[in-house]
């Protein structure tokens, strides 16, 4: 991916967004996640309450391979 500024709709495709995201380092990805989280909480502070939160045991299944 070459750096630059684009003004076309082709840069809004899912493939272009995936390519952009893959070009980021792990730290940059986490910073973006933090920015999106802060924006979402700023728009809706009730997100922190977690009223729809379920216990992890109710949503995660642990699978084990059969022993030979």
C-alpha cells in the first residue's frame, strides 16, 4: 500500500479498509480502538453501565480434544 491521499470512493471499499487496517502496527490498532471507545462513551455514557453484560461462563465454551 502506497501512502498518499485519495479522494475516490474506491478507497471506501471493504478491501481498502482491510488493507489500511493491516498496515497498522499493533500499537496503532489499539490506539484506534481506544479512540473509537472514547467516542462511543462520549456519545452514550450509559455504555459503561453494562446492563447487557453476561457472565463469561455463559457465553464461552471450552472444548477439549479427546485423549488418545
